């Protein structure tokens, strides 16, 4: 009888565990988030999560976004509820969401949960996590196309890699993301993209994902290619010693507009598009069979 009771208890515990596993998902803060009811009114407080919801074909479920979410263009018409670091709690509540998507480091997460809102913390910091987030959101939203989307993104990444000219592979790159200057290191999502394209990043990951750089370090490193946003491209030549950079002297410069720069730095469903932008510029710089640079590389 004791054996039977023990077996029944074990079976009951296993059943409860399976029920729990089938009705909740763990988010990036280790919190269990209920799968049901399937969310229909979503507030997103991170641009990459906004893009991920839309990439899954569920833009219509979004009722509010953070101030930086600007893609696809339709989300710009949604109510603005502040930023991930300074969310407008009252505005979020007023939208009556049944799911709030936040970054794992968002400071207002516990307050939102304390107010009775269902909150899921997800933060795609690299390519692997960007794919994982898409799959997790697919489960959360009851969408069965997430795996196919991930496979399509991977195929596009491979296609972008294949378009990099052989002469460009192994070239040393400096990628500046904003004035300061701040650069993308090897440990950043963008650094991973550069590595996958066969490039060598001169900024070490030990400095952090997007460290502030001493401009003299870039002069000493003498990168083969400089990549930068158009907002600070004109200032490069005026920096002490930068006129001696062979990359600038040889016009090995990729300049990206703001929209393209957002694609490049966001670890989300457009990561293959970001890789394609870099590959296209490298084709311009290294595609000449005679081995000379044909033009200044400007990514469209």
C-alpha cells in the first residue's frame, strides 16, 4: 500500500509538472509567464521585440510601443509609452494590455507585475538569442510559423556571407556606432555579424559590447575598413591623426544612414538584412578584379 501511495504521489507530481510546463514559459529573468489566455493586446518596450512580433505577422496585436520602436513604419502610429528604462506606467495600464514585453534589464518589470500585468522579459543580445526570442514569442502568441522564420533568416545570413568578396575576407574593420566615439566590439551582436562575414574587428570584446574608444587607438590599429553612421562620418578626417588612416586615404569607408544603422545594431529579425548591407559595401570596396578600390562604399 505504501508503495502504491508513493507511486501515485510520484505520478501526480509528474502530471502537475507537465501541466505547469504546458501552460507557462520561463522568460529571461527566470519568471514563469502564463501562456493562456493567448495575448491579443501587447505593449512592447524594446524595438527588437516590436520587430519580432511584427515579423511573426502579429503587428495587429500591438497596442503600444516604446519611443524607439520605429519599424515596421506602421508601429509609429501606435501610442508611445516611454522607454524601456523609463516606461510610463499609467499610459501602459490605460492601454489594457494582456501582455507587456520588456528587456530583461528593464527596471519597471516588477512594478508592472505587482500591478497585475502579465510581463515577459526577453532580450536578444546576440544572433542565437534573437532566434530563441522569435521561437519563444511564437509559442507565447500561438504562432506556428516561428521555426520557418528562423530558418529563412539563417538562409539569408548564409546568402549575405556568400556575397562577401574573397579579397575582403580577413580584412580588419573598425565599426563606429555613435559619436564619442563608441564602437562595436567583438562581443557585441554587430561584432558577431562582422565575424560571420569573415571580417576581423579591431575592438576587443573585453572592453564591453559598445565601448567608448580612444581615437588614438584606431590610428595605431590602422584598420583596413572604417564603417560608420552618416551622422558622424564628416567628422572623421578632423580627428587628430585620422587623416593618416590608410582606410580613409584609400576611400575604404562604409557609411550607413540612420535606418540602416538601426538594422545593424538591433539583434532581431532583420539581422540578415544588416549582414547584407555590410556585404554590399564590401562588394563596392573589393569587387574590382584589378585589386583597386573602385569607389567610396555607401550602403543604401
